């Protein structure tokens, strides 16, 4: 079996996944806090630009991508993704200005 070949146990795997999950949750919390403090949002212009980018990436008509992104669940996911991306961009810019 895979774990045995890797020299790992189920407990080793659980520890690894737990550690990874903890890091990801902490990173998400920090990014969310920064976005809130700096009022970083994804507006209509951001969503339109993302619709164009995704349409080009997937070879779909832009209107089809906009239609898909008009679904509340999809829009929420795209907004969240854009907010994270914009927050990371903000932090990178801040770090490069300081150094």
C-alpha cells in the first residue's frame, strides 16, 4: 500500500494534513483581516475584467462567462478569489516599497 511504500503511517499523514490545514486557515484569516482593514473589495470593474480573462483562458464567449458569473454562488466565489488576489498584490506592493 502507498503509505507503507512511503514509510509513513496514517497518523503521519493526519499530522501533515492538519499542519497544512492550520497554515492555510491562518493565511486566510490574515488575508481577510488585511482586506477588511484596507477595505479591499472586488467591484464590478474587477468582475468584468475577470470575465474577459476567464473567457479568453477557456476559449468561451465573454457573454457566456458573464452569464455564468451572474449566478450568486459563482459571483461570490469569483469575488472572494479576486479579493484574495488583490490583497496579496497589496501586500507585495507594500513589501517592495519598504525594501
